[in-house]
C-alpha cells in the first residue's frame, strides 16, 4: 500500500475522540469515515474531526469501500459483534481492550479473522510507546539480567454510577476488564501469557462488579508477577521489572509513560522518551506497518497472546465467582 491507510472509527465515545486525535499525528494515515448509531452523533463527531463520510449505522461503515481499517471503540459487550461485522466485510480491525467479554467471544472473533484472512489486533496501545519498546530492548539485551519479578498496578477512585460502564455488569463493568488488562498484559509482555499458577482476591462492590483486586501469577521458572487493579482506590500506576542484575521502572502512569529508570551495578539512569502526539498514534502506526507488510496480525501483540489474556481473565473471574449477565 502506497496511499495513506484510510481509517474509520466505529463508535463516538470518549476513547474514539482520543484515537481520532492520535490519528492526526500518525504518518500515512487518514481518518475518512465514522460510524455511529444515529446520524446526529455521526455528524457531530464528523464535524469535530473534519471526517468526510458519516454513517448512521455500523453496517454502513462496514460496507464502505473507501475504508481500509476500522477502530472499534464501543463498550466491551459490543466488541465481538462489531468486530465480526467489520471482518466479514474485509475491513482490518483494531479492537479496543478488553478485546471481548470472555475467551469464547475472543476465539470467535479470531476465528473469523483467520478464516477471512483479514488483519485483526487488540488495541493495547501501551505496547508501542517508545519507553515500553525501550524496556523490551533492555530486557532482551540482558541489561538487568534474568527477569525474576514484575510489579504493576493500575487503580483510580471513581464515583459509583450504577448505570455507567465501570459499575454496570451489563456493560462488563469492574476493574479487571477496564484496567486489570493493562497490568496483565504488562506481565504477559515480560514473562509470557501462560503462568503456571494464578492466585487472586477481589472485593465485589454493591453493583456486583469487582472494585479492586490483587493477583499473583507464578511462572514455570519461579518468576512472579504481583499485580493489582482498582476503580475505587487510587494507586501509583507504576510498573517495575526486577532482574538478577538490576531493575526497570516504567514511570507512572505506566500505561502512557514517557520515561523509564534503569538501575544496574549501583548506578541509576533515567531515560526520557516523551510521547509524540497523545500516544494512540503508535498503535495506529503499527496497524499501518502490518498492512503495508501484508501481515494479518502483529508480532508485538499477537492474536494468540490476546486469546491467552482473555483466558487468564476468565480464570481469575472464575476464582471470584464473577460472571456477566450476557455470559
């Protein structure tokens, strides 16, 4: 592909606005279409971002021949059906995290992408930030020796709104799917997606969703991931990678970090790697790279890893006895 990647956005909520701003800072990308559930919201979003084609239903966006890739930004329970609709129309899909509600849904989406031979990727934007890329390079270089432990947290205190996405079981609410995916994905990036043992505890709040939880993942060679997430408790939102010869700190908030500190041999070095744009541009650029190279998935965030993470969250929720009404 030599022309700019022609993007559409499905959904017009707050995360869709963030991605649209990120696309403006993405080389060789153009936001050309938006799909919403009404012409009013599609036009309002289109006016804000100067989008030429506005669709009043998702099916019309899926059928738009002038679109190469679509970002799915709808609430968690809609990800499966929205993604499959797009894939069946041959659209490359970047699906917001969590990828789906559970592993069965994720498997269904991935199966369609592979059967149709269409690109699909989970929108774990943190993976592509310069500081996180540099952390992976340092680990691969052996800068901190063998990794033995990772510590990561992501918690904030939100006011309880039983109808809002964070606290409504019908919307897949709770800390695990909303922000726990960040800490689990970080552990997976460093130690792999298949821990040997999983231990966890949670507090289920008054609306029936997990408000805070702690998780310890044990790996075959003795490594540990010590993780926490919350929607009613504020935490530092940092990630520490601890090795036999040193450590790496991804400064908070680590999900959009612009700096890391490396400690080794008694010395400490801070590396400032500020974001260009708002950070969402990096995942959009990864989709563009993959499409130009003829790839059907990213080797940085593979579909097998995405599925393994959904299976991991299913296992954790089973330990809590937590299910969602649509399951």
